[in-house]
């Protein structure tokens, strides 16, 4: 169990008001055993993935959450709707929060990409942030739209608590921005299925209070 002390408020004299973000990854997907590059592929969550998000909803049941967002893909929409149960609010789907578009790698397993598209696979692994996958995106392009979506969500939300259910890539982008990490280092941050991250935003800085907290 994730200890709630992980994000318990500490009162610091003179600190300005904060906006809190609960950043959650979607639950385990149906094709998880194949280690697929799902990207924009609209795969659903497994039964276990649903139970994972129910556990997250239970963890956060006593938290006051003002708004809930997700990407518009069903694996994150399912997560957002699960957490929203009993809260009398409708989660808002945002296309800009989608996972990276993996182009010619979309829907293929890690092994198939390595075997069938070795040049693409090598180029992508060599420049994980800057390489634009044919028919898809680079991770820096993904960063641009994810940050734009995040900024739009967080604008004018001082003293609010926001929850976003997104994907491994976008979550890492949001965390790396909060930590001021270069995008080339983003995969040093783990994001397991249905993990919970907590970020507090102040007027001119951010504090990451929890990373990759998991329950099941």
C-alpha cells in the first residue's frame, strides 16, 4: 500500500498556494504479455488492469479532486471513469495526452520490431528523444503536445487538485518537466501500470512528492 504520508501537506510559512496533480498511468492492457508498442492503438485494459484502477480509486477515495482528465484512448478513459465513480463529475478526454505515435511500429511487439524493422529500431534506440519514427512521432514531438495539453489543464487552477490518467510516455514527460530533466533521460523514470505520481506546482517551482507508487 502506498502511504498517504507520501503526499501529506507540510505547512511552510510564506509558501504560496499550490496546485496538486495526481498523475496516474492506465491499468494493465489486454496485450501486455506481448510487450507491444500500443501508442495510438486503442487497446483495452485487462480484467487485472480494471482491478488495479479500482484499487487506485479506493486509495484516493478521501481526496478532494476538483477535475479529472485523461487521454481520449479507451485504456485511459476507463481509468478516469473508474476513479470518477461517486464523485459527481465527468472526466474530460484530451487527445493531446495520448501516448506517442509509434508509426510503423504501432501495435507490434518489441521482438517483431527488432526482427522486422531493425534499422528503425536501432535508430530509435540510438536517439530515443529526437528520432521521428516513420509515419509516427519523435518523443520530442510528443513532448510538445503533452506539455501544451498540461499547460491548458493547469492554467488558472491555483489551489485546485487535478487528476490525470495518461500513459507511460506522457507521464514521464510531465515528471521530467517537473524535475527539470532533459528528455533524453526520461526513461530513467519507471511508470508501471496503474502507478500513482504526485506533483505539487507553485508559482515558480514544482515538487515531486511521489513517483511510480503502485498498489497491485
